[in-house]
């Protein structure tokens, strides 16, 4: 148990985001517009051979307020799940073949 607890109690080296994602810095847009960031990600995914599917799910109430809701999926990528019991990616062959 002591060894297990040590993993949580000992200091770990933490990188600032600027260092952890240094290769991303020259690529990302600097406009402050979220749409430019989304277009950049879309372009990188399509350049890598993936399809990007976006579906407008804006409700009439959101539309009246000037808001929009979009769901996006990229077939071939692993899903992002929240919650230990919902982790589909752990059992998908793609996890072992794409890395």
C-alpha cells in the first residue's frame, strides 16, 4: 500500500502547456476566433485522411438567442468517454493498431 500511495504523494514533473504542446504552437491560429481553431483542426484531420462529419443540432430556442449546437464525429478515431464505466476505447482494436 505504501508504494501505491507514494505514486500520489511524491512530486512529479509537470510541463507547462506551452512545452507539452510545443509542436502545435506554430500551427494554431492566433486570431482569437474559435471558428478559425475549428477550421484548423478540421483541415489537419482531413489532411491525415479522416472524414469530419458535423451535424447542426441547434434547437429553435437556441437559434432565437443566436446560439448554435453542433455534434461532430470523426470515423476512425477513438471515442472520448467520461466515467470509468463508459470507457469504450479500452476494448476497441483501434487502440492497439493505431499507436
